[in-house]
């Protein structure tokens, strides 16, 4: 399994935005609310598939 590439602050932002987008999607009866599920999913697993090809990671660097 690949290691997490989404840090704690990034996860919180994704969680909050995901909940807002899903809620607005339900409120306005719009399919756009499904985009919020992507943010909630990436927050839940701490991995973003779009970060992987670019080598981006918002996780703190482990010091040895």
C-alpha cells in the first residue's frame, strides 16, 4: 500500500469543503454535490491520486 500524501490540515480542509459541497448539492438538488464525495473520500483515506504523479505530499516530513 502506498503511504499517505495528505496531511492533517489538508484533510480538515477537504473534510469541511466536502461536507459543504455535498450539503449544497442536496439543498439545490444538483449532481454537483457528488464532487464533495471525492473530497470526503480522499480525506478518509489520506491519499490523493492527483498528488501521486506529481510527487506532492502535504504530510510532515519524517526525520531520521
